[in-house]
């Protein structure tokens, strides 16, 4: 077996390095995975810029391999590993926790006081090999590609759990604001749950993707009358459910303004601060407003059954594919919004 591998490093300042480094060896409770697919997430752009969005002291130092959306083949296991075995196809859950606190026990590893994020705190999947705890290995059915596995552990997982909490169904009109990778997953998931979907963005090729994923209506927010268009489409009522994936103050305000009385709103896109009018936008409309982040690992098997039952293929949302050698171009394309969901693929 080879001893060296290629790996990406993000030292900041929109610089990308592809280095050679030793292939890691699994500790007793860890698994070594040969990466087959690893996706760039919008949050990785914070590492690209040198200002880590999440994570602890290691994040943003330029010493950690990025990539928290990865899938591949198990090639080696530690001495204490009891379930996962070489040859297994797996997707990697991005949250590493103590596995003993109340949050980990409930599946919400991202809420663990000792939480670490793959690709931010510990080495991620933008490399030929990755080591993760056995508990982070999620079995990937043969019916789902490695690319689907990489995408479903973040975008689709988050949307599956968010829409499960919201109760999205065929009784609802659901507005999805911001059709980047998270928003496109939201469209596909909402359609599979039976909702009528209104997709909103400022980028035409994203709206075109939303249409291919089944959106019933698309609105270019750049036209300046998005709220009026939403109201026209819903008979003046507004959608029962709105999901903001843009992470922009205007997107979050649009979600609150548009949603019907007694409706539900989810904020999924990361946003530092926003000014709202709670009395007019929430209290008097009696809205349920939630924040939604990483999906609990306990939802994984249910989500996979849902995707297969409804013939949802997460890799549909991948817009561009690159080798690790072309990582500088890949990050540049994402940062300039010339590519939406970028996947590193491996021979």
C-alpha cells in the first residue's frame, strides 16, 4: 500500500495548496477511508478566506485538510473497531463528539460540548484518504453513488431533518429562498414530500436547476417584486412554510414577510445579524420560527429510505467536478459563484 497521499490545504487569503503528506493510520476506534467523492460547501469559503465560520483553535490555521462532505471505501480499521469492516461503502458524518453526553446519545452530536467538525477541527475529505471514528461511518447503499453519499451528509441531511420538523407535506406551499446547494436540496426534498414549491434566487442558472428539480414556480428576486409575486401565486395568503437558505438579511426578512399567518419559517443559511420587526413579522402572525443546522445522525437510515423510496438522487445537485490537482480552480469557481456544488472525484 502506498504511504503518501495528496491533500488540500487552505492557508487563507484565497490561497489553495495541494500537498503530499503521509496517509494517516487509524487509532483503535478509527477507520481509514479511501475517499471517492468530497464536496465543497459554502462554509468552506470561510476557510478559503482565512476566517473559519465554525470550529475551535485548529480551524482556520491552514493546517487542517478541509472537506466535511465525503464518501468512500473503508480500507483499514483500528483494533477496537467492531462493526465497520474493510470494503464497506460509507458516507462520513461531519460531527465528532464524546458519544456519551445527552446530545450525542440523542443523535445531536453537533450540540456536544466537545464537538469537533470534520474538515474544520480535524482533517476532512479533500484528500485521497481520511481517518474518522467508527461512529462517523454511515453505510452507503449500492443504490446511492459516492457523490450522492457526500451530498446527503450535509445539504440533504439538513433539509430532510428541517422539513421533518416543519412538517412539509402535500398540504403546503413551501417557499425556498436561496437556491445554492442547500436550497437545491430543499427543493428536491420538499417536492418528494409532496409540497408545491416556489423557488427564489437572483441567479438564473440556479433557478433553472430548481425547475429541473421540480419547483412549481421560480422567481428572480432581482426583479424587485418577489413578495408581490409570491402573494399572487398564493392568492394573497402566502406560503404555509418558508425556508431561507440564503443566509442574507433580505432573504430572512422575505421569509418572515411572505409566510402565511400561523405558518412556519426555518432559517438555515448562516447569517451574522439581521434586523427584523418581531411584532409585525412574527408575533401578530403567530409564526413558528426555527433555526436548523446539522441533521442528527439518528435520522440517517430514515433519510436514506426516504430518498430511495422517492427516487431522489442527491448527485443531481452537483454542478462541477474536479480532481484534487485542480483544487485552486475549484475554490475560485465557487467563490465567484460560477459553480454551485463542486465535487472532488477520484480514480
